[in-house]
C-alpha cells in the first residue's frame, strides 16, 4: 500500500535526522515506527480485542473535549432535580 501524508516541517526534519543517524532510509524508519505503534496498540488491547483501560480513558477524554463548556455551573444535586415534587 502506498500512503501519502503531509507532516509538519519539524517532524520531517526530525525523521530525516533519525533515519540518517540510524543508517536507514526515511521510508524504512517510518514503516518501522508505524509497525511498532500498531503492535503496541494490539498488545494493549489484549487477546480479547477490547480496548485497554488507557485506551478507554483516552477515548472518554476525547469525547468530553468534543463538547462545549457551559458558561455557568450546572446544579445537578439531588435537591435541584427533585425540587417542587414534595419530597
């Protein structure tokens, strides 16, 4: 598979320096990094294929970050929920 991505110049320069110091070409270094990332993610997911605790926390934080913040504090206390119901 051929994949084309655009990287920030700082990342490209760092990759080129790393490849040169390791005596590898740039494509080989990137392939190695991607392979390691996939292997780590699979190992974290475990044999059952379910996300690890760390992955679930990251997904939750990402979901939370996707919601707008309220400009006020929401009162979600029991008293406010049942207010006026005679309890």
